C-alpha cells in the first residue's frame, strides 16, 4: 500500500475521533470483520462517525460479506457508512461494495485513483459506478458515488 494512502487513512481515522463537541468517555471502536481472506475493517468514532476500509469478496460471497459488515454495523449501533476506503482493486477488497451499497447509505468513497490494472472484472465494476465531483488529494480520489 503506498505511503500517501496510509497517510490519508491515518488522517481520516484521527479526524473521525476529533470533534468540537465535549469529549466523551467512549473510545474509538475498531471492528475487524471476518471476510475469509479479504479485507473489511470498520472504525466507529466516539461521535458515531464511521470509516469502512474495504468490503471483502465479490461474486457468490458478496452477500455473505456485505451481511457480515452490516452485522458489525448493527453491533456498533450505526446504520450508515460515512467514509468508505477501497485500498486497491482486488476482488477480495472491493467485491462486496455493490451489494453493501444496495443496503446501506455510503456518504463518501475514497480510493487510490485510476486503476493501472487490466482486470476485466475491475473495469466492468468501475463502469457501474457514477462518481460525482471528484477531487484529488495525496494521490487518492475523494468523491461521493452512487450505483447506476
């Protein structure tokens, strides 16, 4: 993972825990979600802001992994994702995104920018996403997205 992406993840994770409201006794909660080989980690700040890093597997396992993420969200007491980061375009890291987006509001989507991979499945998935108002910061793109 490139340094700028790690830096951005760190800044967002820190930013989720910082709020102008009175400090709470609650801590930052981190849920490591079992997506059987892929990635999915949910951060919930004391103020209730959420950051999900990766969404697990696609294909036949997409419903399973989206369900596991939703179960973790339920355990955390949240019903939307404020920030979703996709670290890279491997199926076990972005695969359940479409299924998750059908069931849960996702406010902001962050990725590493245009893919340099020539994977047909990735190209097909990216063609399903409409990204509005992208801005570049530290070699990542930040945009609100919705599925066509």
